[in-house]
């Protein structure tokens, strides 16, 4: 990524938002903040956001709902879960590109932001081309046909 990622922090803790914004801006990130899920979703659809740092437990709209909606509206945004909750549901973790605990040292937070932002911008690797001989049946298709015939014979024998 040639420029520092643009960050959106969504958290209901106003003090934490202010501290995180100051920390990230001092590291040359452009930072937007939202105090709830709907406000965050609105910002994510209006601004060129690279990474969302999302709280799990919020009033109005919980982090899981926000993450699902972000994936639907802005699938290329990286999402970092930042929560103090120890037991996060697997369904929530599956929506995340990374997880940082609240209170994580700033250097670790910045490393994780850069990691997920870089991972989201990497082009997909080229898949190798495999030449396939389409003339005549393959060994697999012959085996499959034989096994299908055997199963049919066995069924017929059981019925008799």
C-alpha cells in the first residue's frame, strides 16, 4: 500500500475513540470515528476506508451486525475486531480479518492495521494452468463408471 491506510474506528466508548484517533493520527493515518454501528456504516459507504477497527459490544447495533453489513456493502474493507470480551462467537471471528484486544500496545495495533490493510490489497495469485487431455475417458472417469456399474449391480442383486 503506497499511502497509510484510512481507518474507521467504531466504538461506543467516546474516550477510547478520542485516544485511538490521536494515536493513529500521530502515526500519519487518516482516521474517522463513529460512536455506533449505523454511523460507522454510513461513514464506510461515503469515505474511502481501508480498515475498520470495530468494537463487539455496542448499543444500537452490535459488532457482529455491523461486520455482516460491512461485508455486504463494502467487501474490500479489512475489519479488525477490538474488544475486551474474552469469549467471542466463532461466527463473529469468521467475519474478521484480525483481532486485537482492547489495551493492546500501540505498536502492535499499528502492525496489525498494516498487516490486514496489506493483505486486502494484494492481488490474487495466478492459478497455474493445467493441461488436460480431453480425448477419450480419463483413468478417473473409467474408475468412476466402473464403480457406478458395480453399485448398480449390487443394488439389483439385493432386490432379487
